[in-house]
């Protein structure tokens, strides 16, 4: 028995040493590669920090991580060059998108486009779930699409990734002619990194439950009112018909905005069933998750309004390629919040990122990952 125990211990020790050797080998190979390469996104060049190597050693078995790493590896082998806008390629993509969806006219339902009692289905739910258009709901709809005949030169689409933490990109973002934001993300405390300017933000109805207790108390209602009031002049884009689980919250939202009509100087936009057409376009780019991310949806909408699009906060990993430090999922997550991958059940963020990175390389859109000057 003693000999068997000794032999078993020797086997376990050998396996452990083998694993450590493999990790060291991978780290050394990555070290050699990274020490001779730079990653240029058209702004300040960023060197992949030593923390990247240890993070790679921890995650190199993650199937969603490997393809991205390989793509970056191939890209970094070439000579870094400043980003240059390819207007022809961008216009071609816009034409392809317009083939699938008329964005200006599908940006929001309008008063003349619906009738009271009309039943709306949900993009990502069974047809058995419906939402009946009420008088109150119809009264909140715009007379015409808020983006009809609206055109801007340079637009910034700001995602909520933790990579914006410490980026100092706020001033650069605010210089854009039109700024898209996602899911009512806060800016005040984080303005140095994410900017203050907001021309449009999405508002998933679930935010009302998650952050405002479904407006059950006076304090919740006051907090929500004050935060919406800060968006004066902006478009609040509310995708009420994506999931049937939003139906009850949507009614609460409708009641709130009817009650405060005239007090809030914002434009409300309520898109109808647009996701089927949006999904069809991105499927032609081999992107077909259960649900596209809000960020790539905003890029799709921006393509109809903007002559050039710059992306910030699009990075679906829990480490910063500039510093190697751990990152939260959102830039506004509480300090110490750990990065999670729960979104993998619904989205395919690494795949989306690879596609956006490819578009960056082709000059279609500028993807900013570096810290801003």
C-alpha cells in the first residue's frame, strides 16, 4: 500500500509539473510575440501589458477567447499603421444595411402608424404574447421619426465596457457631432472617461426594475425623474417590443411619462418590430446570436445618420489590454465587482468584437481600445 501511495504521489507531481511547464511555455511564447508588437488604433499606441500574459495563461482554454487571440495575433504580426477612414467601404456597408431595413422609418412607431387596440408582438418571444396599444401609449409616440432627414458628420457610439475605466476618453467623445449611449448608462461621475454629451440613449424597460424598483416608492420616482431630466434634448429610445417580460414595466413607463408630459424635455422613441430585419443583415456577416448586443444595434442605427462612426467601450473581456488590470463588465459597476460571462448565454460578444475589429482594419469604423490623450 505504501508503494502504491508513493507511486500515485509521483504521478500527481509529474502531471502538475507538466501543466506548469505548458503554462510557462505559452506565457513565454506570448511574451516573445508581444514584446515585438504594438497595437495601433489610430491614437496613442498601446503595448499589451505583462498582465495580459498571465491572463492569457489563465484563459487560453476558453473557446471564446482563443479565436479572438488568434485574430489579434495575426493582425499584430503586420506593421502597425494609423487608422484611415474608408468612405467607400462604409457607404457600401450602409447600402447593404438599407437593403434589409429602412432605419429612418422604423426607428420609432408614430402616431399615424398605429391604432388604439392594435396588438404588438415581441421580437424574441412566442407569438402568444401580445401588447395592446392604449390611448396613453399612442399619445407618447412622435408625429414622425425623430431621425428623419437627420445627418451628422462624426458620431460616437459608446458601449458600457469596463475598458473605459481610466481611459480619459471623455473629451474626445464629447467632440463628436452626435453621441449614442446604451441603456441609460450614467455619465456624471465618470465624465472624464466617458464624456457628458448624450444625444440618444437606449432604455431597456428592465432597467426600471433593476435600478429604480419599478417606481414603487416616491423616492424611486424622484430619482428616475431627475435622471431623465438630465437628458434634456436627447432621444430616449425604448425597445418595448423585444421581450414579453417587458410588458408590465412598459405600462409603468407609459403611465410615468404621461404623468410628467411637458415636464421632461426629451424625445421618446418606441421602435416596433425591427429586430428580425436587423438580425437578417448581421447574419450575412456570420453573426447570429440569440440576441444582438445593444452596442451593435446602435451601430446599425448610426449607419443611417452618420457619415463616420467611432466606437468606444466595445471590449468583452475582463482585463485591460493597456494595463493588464482586471476590469468589471461595465465601467459603472461598483469597485471590486468581478467580471462575469453571464451574457454568453444570450450574446456572442467575442464574435461581435472580432467582426468590429475586422471592420476597423478595413476602415469602415474606428474601434478605440487605447487610452485617449
